[in-house]
C-alpha cells in the first residue's frame, strides 16, 4: 500500500516518478496509455470537484480554503475562488519564519520575499529553509508561482537608548 499524498507538489512528483518508471521499460504503448489514464482521471475528478464547489457556494467553501490539501486540489483544477494575491498571502501566512512579500512578477511567475538574516525568530533558520518553506506553501495555495527569490535583510540592531547623564556632585581637588 502506498503512503498518503498530502500536497499537490508531492502528488505531482509521485505521478511523474511512476510515469518515468513506465517509460523506462521501453513500452511506448503502455506509457502512452498511462499518460492518457492520468489525463482522463484528472478531467473526471476536476469536473466532479467543480460541481461540488458550485453546489457548496462561496460561503461554505471559504471555511475550507485554509486547508492545504483542499486548497491544493482546488488550485490544481483552477477552482479556487480567491484571486492570486490573496492565495499568495494565505500561503505566506503558513510559513513559520516571518517573511515580507516584496512583489510578484507575473511574467516570470516569481515571488520576491524578504526575511531577516538569522531567520527572523532568533532560532537560526537559514535562508534555504525559509525559501523551501515558502515554496512548499505556495505549491499548495498558489501553484502559479514557479520561483521564489529571497532577499535577506540584516538583522536589526537593538535600539540604543540615549538619555541624560545622572547628575553627580562635582569632585573636590
């Protein structure tokens, strides 16, 4: 029995792996049939999901949009009722390290983010870990995003408080 697929990116990788293994056997007819099977099933499940979304209505569906699996499935079939900026914001809100959205380039499908150099929380998170967390979240909520550029801002120095010096009596010589 296979392990449960928990997100759109993982599902896509597993489908690709199975199709690649089948293609490696050299049986082109079987490989073409498997690809057609995947397409037919995607169309079938997509049509059924579209009907469910239509009958549920926006009000009932909105409570389910925070679930990564549901959001990924809706996005995969282009059924998510939220616009792309909203879904990007929803994805970034799930990233443990604080990230700031600097922008989204529609031409390259790239999100630009900023985080503090230390990971932002003092727990030593690396830029690569933050980028990977953002990519994973975006794959579920906004699969249109294909790249993440991460800018690291230097960790801000503590604020230095400057006040008046306490009055001391004059020294006698």
